[in-house]
């Protein structure tokens, strides 16, 4: 029985090796122009992405966008909020299954993220600073 | 009181902003869990002059595969701050042709959330009570296959969940409030029907009918009383820590003696106690510490205000406790150990040395492997003992393997 446990742990460790990342520049948190907030703290962003906060200060609904899978920018953004991907997934799953929140809309590229944020009132997302088009509302910049 | 609840809801409806936007489509998602279940039960019943049961011993063993549960969820935004949610459930190889399993609507509600501090839900809903009640049937959220005793529908013949848990509410107000950089406070209050024992078993007019248990529709709750409940708690912003206290008040239907009691104590004169006022007081604690996840709940059920109970010195009180520790070895795999205990005083007045006296003890160990974001393979061993005394010994083993699949 103990041997089986060791094999299991070894097997798990092999298939769960950490992924290394290269350095990324600044990340900007962007919102639709309808959003009235001028800035957000890391705690407020965490509340939004954990779906604990679902309304902006004026009562309008928050729509959240995120990147699919593992990426450097996602890791950096999650580090800023002091949460890891698995904990976030666990929180979303509970909220989704209890009907108390809908997980973020996920996209593959920064261009898609920008398009989603700019096209729907109340939407928030994050992209590399160098991808931001003109006239986009940036409320947080993460070094 | 039901009228009062309805009036509150109608007032809230009037505050809703009308919306013509239905941009977002309905979302359909769900999960299923299929398992292999090996079950062994060994029992010994000795000569017992009180219960009247003949001395005997024996055992039961079964090997079976079962689609334990399949849930389909439907959600649709009906405006900026309004959401509709439907949760349908199919259990135990549901098949009407083979009379197997059940299908039911677990939840169907509309929520209005104008602010994070205030949300109102109306409709059939699982109320917020302790940590598990609201998600009691969402298997992919749990490491285990067989849930803590009072939450496990497989054990309904042994333990009636309504004795420990509020089953359904119909109006719930809840919210979150920021109390520090790290913590959020959460609250929920709700109202619903009494336990399903109060429901009409059939429809009818009652004309020329001596059966009182009828109404205009089957399932109507026939009592003029309601169940009320609350939960107040705190949680860390990243939800790695959660603590709360919960409570409910309703009534335990003791208007008749249950067949459950009669089966156990066939020759006893079991008193009719009527509607017994019942309070459930509970607390829950869960947290993550590194790779470890701990969760625990305690429920105390108190029965009060029955003159006959006081006269006879009867207690119907109950306790339930469970704790579970999971070690997430890495992102893919985990192992866990858990324990749950029930102490039910309901039958002790009938048989002081009944098997319930020492409670129902359940110990479990298990593990799992997350194949990807959608599939979790699980294994579990459960050992349960139903008391041990001079009259009865019952030991139960469950050995399970299963797959939880999200879709």
C-alpha cells in the first residue's frame, strides 16, 4: 500500500512539472469606456475575478475577461492579485455550480481581449501595455 | 407568513429596472459521476426483549456499477442584474422503464443583484447553510464519492437529511461586505417550507374522504408554518479561509409515528408528539494551508416546546460533526481522510441501549487524480459502524471507484 502511494506521488510529480516563463513587460488593466471607476486596487481586482464583486460602484454589471490556459501575462496578473490559477478555478467552479457567478469569458490573444473589452459596457480585461490601442481606458498598470 | 414573504418579493419586483436586452444566450453545463461500488454489511442482532426482533446475524454484499448522478444546469441573464438558474438532477441510472433512480428539479430561481451587498433570490433553491448545503450535490467540487453522512443521498434510509439540514427555501436575501483588506463578511437569510413530511401526498377535494393528507395539488405543504434560516460568516478574499455560523427554525413532523421507527421497534408504544419546534445550530470552518485543505462542520439539532416531550422526558436532539483533510500532492493528484459522526437521541427513550446510542461513525480515506480540467478519477474506502451494544452490531464497508466528468 505504501509503495503504491510512492508510485502515485512520483507519477504525479512527473506529469505536473512546473512551466518556466520568460520576462514580460508591463501589463495594463483595461475597461470599457462606460466604467466610471478611475482606479482599482489589487484587492478590488481580486474581488472582481473571484466573482465576489459583480457590480461596479454605479450598480452596472461587471463582465470579466481572461486568457485561456497558461501564459506569462496570466501568471503575472494572477501574481498581482496574489492568487494562483488552481485556486481561481476552484472558486469559479463553486460559483458556477451554485449559480452565484459566471466564470470569465476566455480569449486566446490580446487582440481578442481588447475587442471584447471595448465592445461591451462594463467589461474588464488585461493586456500587455504595448498592445493597447489609442483611446482605451487603462485603470491599473502592473510593472 | 407565506403571504408576507410573497409581498416582500412583489415589492422587490417593482424595484427592478425593465430591460429589453437579452444579448447573452442561455448557458448549459453540468457534470456526471459514475462509480463502481462494492458494499459489505455485517450485522448481529441478539435477543432483545424491547425491540422484539429475533436473534440473527448475517451479511450482505453487492458489487455494482452505477451512474450515481448527472446534473444539468441552465443559466441565463435576464437583464444586467437578473439571472435565471435551473438545476436538474438525475440519479442512480435514471430510467423510468426500469424504475431506476430519480429525476428532480433541485433548483429553479431568479436572482436580482443590484449591489454586491444585496441579492435576492426567489424560487426553489438550496439555502445557504454551513459550507456544504448549497453545493451538497456538486460532486466535482468534492474529493470524495460518498459524502459526509447527512449529505449523502445513498444513506437516506439510514439518516434523514431533513433532520439535520434545511431542504429547500423559496426566498433568500444574501450579500457580501468588505470588512478589511483581507476579509469579506457574508450573510444570508431565507424562508421556505417545512420538511416534506408535511406535503400533501395526493391531490383531491377531500369530499367524503377520511384522509387528511390531500390538497389541490400533490406536494403542497399543508402547514401554516414556515422554515426560517440564516448564515453569517467571514471569508478571505482569495477564499482560502471560510468560517460561518448558521441556524434554522422549523418544525419536526411527529404527527404520526414513522415507518422507520416502527420497523426498528415494532412492539413499542411510540408516542405521537405533534409538531415539534426544531432549531438547527451549526458552524463551518474550511481553509487551505499550503498543499492541505481542511473542512469541518458541526450541527446541533434541538427540539423544544412539546409538553408531552417534557412530561415523558423525551429528547429528540441530534448532533452531527464531520471533518476532512485533503493533501493536494500536486496540481493533479490528492489524497484525503475524513470522519463523520451522528448522535441521535430520538430513539433512546424507547430503547436506552439502542444502536443509535453510540451514534453512527464513518471513517473514510481516498484519493484522486485530475486527468485534466474536466475529468477527475476518484477512489474511496468507507468504514461505518452503527453503534455497538449488547443487542445490535452493524458494520458497513464501501469500496468505490469513480469518475467525475464536467461538461
